[in-house]
C-alpha cells in the first residue's frame, strides 16, 4: 500500500509561524510533523509515499529529499497553486496507482496506533474508510456520524481526523474538468450512496492548524510522550 501526505496548504491561520516555514516542517519534540508521519508510515511497511507541495515547496523537498534517509521512496506532486485536499489527491492518482492508499493531512499529530487501526479494519470492498475522533474544542459539533459502519450525518457526530484509506474508485464520480476541490465534495457523493465507511479512534490527536493548537500539542508531547 502507498500513502499520500497532504502538505500543499498555505497555513493562513498561522501567518506569523508559516510565513517562512510550512506547517508540515514545524517541529514537535525533536521531529517535524512531516518527518514523524513518514517514519510512522515506514514502520507499518508503507514505504512508497506521495507528498503534494505548493507553498515553500523547495524548502520541503530539500529537507525531505528522496526519502532514502527514512527508508522510504518519496514522490513529489507539485502544485503551482494549491488544489485543496480533493484536487491534490486527484492530481496524484496516476502516481498512487490502482490500489487503495492511505491519506494523511500534513498538519496533524496522531499516534501510530491510529494507522494500525485503519489498516486492521480496511476491507477491499470499501471505496473509502475514514478515521473519526473525539471532537476538539475548535470543532465541537463534529463532522460525521458512524451508522452501522457507514459515514452519515446523524448525531452525535465525531471529527474527521485527517487520516483515511481511499481508493481510486472513490474519484470515479468526480467531474474531471474541476481541478481544485475539497475532499468533502467526494465524501458527500459516497455518503449519499451509503458506501463510505468509518472507524472511531479513541486516542489522542491534534490538528495543528493554529498557533494555539500548536502550543497545546507541544505541551502534550512534552509531558506525556516519550519522543
């Protein structure tokens, strides 16, 4: 199985931090978010990884390189202008191939056990399997519910943790003339078909999307994690 790390965002909500440093290169403990994610994937045998880049792409690519130092093979998908989450994956489908692949947001901190949970619960008939987690303060209403294993919009809702296993099949319903689009557009098509799956993760995770959440994550790692 291959993986794709989404790292093409501008980080607008963290201007003072990300003006000269992409979010994925922010260090938590002694590793950047991107390095930690790559190492976690490699530890589960996922060694072929696609990373999309746009903002400060040269900086990211020069620091990570071809992946050799992590025991991985890195493919770069460059975007002149960010294509959002869905568009970024759609552009990289030829690199990802025909088999299911993991997608993970480049600005999240999550324990390796979350990847294992996805891998253990994915079945080949699933167009996609999303990892949902406890609602953080900044998303108290959540995103989706899980009804008999399927993603739905009932209540209570949980938050999409930015980690999933997707298939090329998931994008068959997409209009190819639309290059820039959020992943939620694809999810909604399959939710309507009652054919998008979810699993609930009870562990700790952080969406490091603002300076405040970055500080919260740093504090957690400092006191509770053996990095």
